[in-house]
C-alpha cells in the first residue's frame, strides 16, 4: 500500500524529530528541541481523539492558518489556487521572453 493510499484510508502517521535552529556570523547561537509530527489527510482521517480540524481541541489544525495570509488562509484550496497562479505566471513569463 502506498503512502497516499494509507492516508486516504484514514491512517495517521507519527514521528518524533529534533528541530535545530542556529545563528552564524558575529554572534553564534543555537538551540534544539524535540517535537512531534503527525502526517494525515484531514479530509479522510478522523484523527486521534484529541485532534480536531477547524475546531477547538488539545491538538487542532485550522484551515485559516494555512494556504494564505496568516489567520485568513484558505487551507488546501488556497494552496492549490496559489500554485496554479504561480505556474501560470511562470509559463507566461517564459513565453514572453521569446
């Protein structure tokens, strides 16, 4: 079963990772911390009991925080439309050069 098939069937994947931030230059500073990542397809997954989409919960994902300007994003729809606009602009720009 492929990853996309697993996500469509409602599976949720969890991984733990170490995030590192570092500054270089005259002032050197760095720090690291552990974090958890969930990979799921919100349209298909009910998710863990304490996870919600566009509702209050211990862990939640709100469409308005993704795919656009902060707090007014459009979720997946906004990301897809944004990609289409960029592709159209790039193809138009490359055609106009010739």
